[in-house]
């Protein structure tokens, strides 16, 4: 320790050395793509509640949904479900972001802007939302990529920035549920030995990666807990994951 103080004095006595140290430290410290207090994914239920949807549950019969459908001329309605209607919460949130809904409650308006700001950060959250949907429904991949391209174009995003944000967000989300279903493992163990294949699939959704994730579930200490955890990420995808798990078990 007696050598450290003279070394620091030497470094900080010279502005150039100080600059070099600052650069080195910034390279060594872990970086984050999240804003302070940001948990990654958009809290869709909270935003829908602020828009006035009861219990945060999207209702396509609301008048505001029809108004947005008319204003956006169907540019977001054909991603999922009926291509002529905004009939999913993701379609609504994307359309409302680019064609703002009139909100009487000033506080709600402020809170929506905090959750989904009209900056690149807000647009990146929308892309992350759609990338997760794509992983959970590969059959509709082309439409998800279509809406992602639209968001990128409108908000001046690069795919690399949005993908980096998403990769970190989905890792955090998977580890959050992993801790609940596999409480005896540390976060590092979950990421490196218990759930790496699931994380890899969500980050790069291909059929071979999905098969590897299902095999990982079979090898886990509790395949049932693993599948239940996947269902917490998305119930529909969890059901599909379970069906594929049963098929692979039958083949074996």
C-alpha cells in the first residue's frame, strides 16, 4: 500500500497522465446501456393503465384505439392479429407513441413520457419489446422485423444500439425469474450454467437455439420449474416450449 499514494500523486500531477488514467478506468469499469432507474423493458401494463385501460389490460374496443387506427392508416395494425385492426397492446403502444393520444390527466401524461420518452431511449424500448415478441413467435418474424424497421427509421436508431439494449434487458429479465424458480443458484451460476441456452435463444432466436434451450430444461434439476419460469416470460411461448419439450422427450 505504501507505493500507491506516491504513484497517484505522480499521475495526478500531470494532466496527460490523469487523462490516460481516466480512459483506462472507464474501460475497466462495467458499462450499462440502461438509464439510471431503468429496468430495461417497457412496463406495458403500467402505461396502459395511465392511458385509461382498466387494470392495465388492453381493450381494442376503446374509442381511442379506433382514433389511432384512423390516424395511422393501418401502419401498425397489420403486425399481429387482424391486419386491419389495432388488436394487441404492442400495436397500440407503438401507434400511440408516434400518434399521441389526447390525455386529459396531466399527471398520467407526464408518467407515460417518463416510462416511454420521445427520445431514442423510448424508441429503443419499443424495439426491445418487439424483439422479445419475435423470439416468442418466430412464425411471425417477418412482421416483427417490419415494425422494428419502421421504428428505426422514424426515430433514427441503429439496429446495433437497439439490439445491445435488448440483449441486456432480456438477460436481466430471465435472471430475475430464474432467481425465483432456482433460488439456490447465484445470478452468475444462472447466467453461465443453468440458463445460458435460454438466454442465447432469446438473443438469437433460431430453431436450433430453441432446441438447445429445451434440452437445457431437460438437464436442469427441475424441468418443471424451468418450463414454469419460461411461462412467466410469456404464457403462449411457455406453452409452445412445453409442447416441444414433450415431443423431444418422446423421441428420446
